[in-house]
């Protein structure tokens, strides 16, 4: 007998649920591995394609622009820690993304910051 217990049980946050209702389905891509895919699937909903957070999700959660001078100055370690652990209304992704995925998505955000 195999019981495939769901590991997603604890991962639902009120904020994510509220945002998810606005963007049903389209951001639920599975198996993402590259930074761009992770960003588009998990981050763009709030931070926007251009990092400015000018999206319904970004406005609702008060996401600051990730391309501001302050954000650009943050270390990768800080950005990775925030992505893992969350911060205020920013959800924690430690249980949803692997460390390589988190590193890849931060690297992708760095490329957007240079645009
Ligand atoms: C539900 C909306 C939401 C989603 C989804 C989201 N963020 Fe955020 N993010 C926020 C908010 C709100 C803040 C501002 C947090 C604060 O400082 O109050 C933030 C801040 C950040 C920061 C700056 C944190 C710092 O160190 O000050 C980084 C980096 C970041 N997000 C990365 C990501 C990444 C990577 C993803 C996708 C894996 C992501 N975010 C998905 C809402 C979101």
C-alpha cells in the first residue's frame, strides 16, 4: 500500500490564494528549471515582467520595484534569503522551489536589473 501523502498541504498562504484567484491556472507551470521559467511562473504575477511590481498582485501586496537602486544593491544572499523565507507579504518559496531554482531565478532577476 502506498500512500502518496501530499507535501503541498502546508504551502498555501492566504496571500497566494488571493492572488491565485486573480490569475487562475495560467501561472501554475510545472517542472520549471530555468530562472526565466521560475520567474514567469512564480514571481511575475507580483513583480511584473519588468520588475516594477506594477501588477494587480504587486499592488495588492505592495511589492517594491526590484530594479530600484536599493534592490540592485542587495546581495544575492539577501535576495535568496527573502525568496526562501518570505518577507511581509512576499510569500516564502523554500518549500516550493529548490535551491538551484531559487539561485537561477535570482540570476535571472539580475539580468532584468541590467536592462
Ligand atoms: C504575492 C506576491 C509576490 C510574489 C508571487 C513574489 N513576490 Fe517577491 N516581493 C513581494 C513583496 C510584497 C515584496 C516586498 C517585501 C517587503 O520588503 O515588504 C517582495 C520583495 C522581493 C524581493 C526584495 C526583497 C528584499 O530583499 O528586500 C525579492 C528579491 C523578491 N521579492 C523576489 C521574488 C522572487 C524571486 C519571486 C518568485 C520566486 C517573488 N519575489 C514572488 C511580493 C511577491
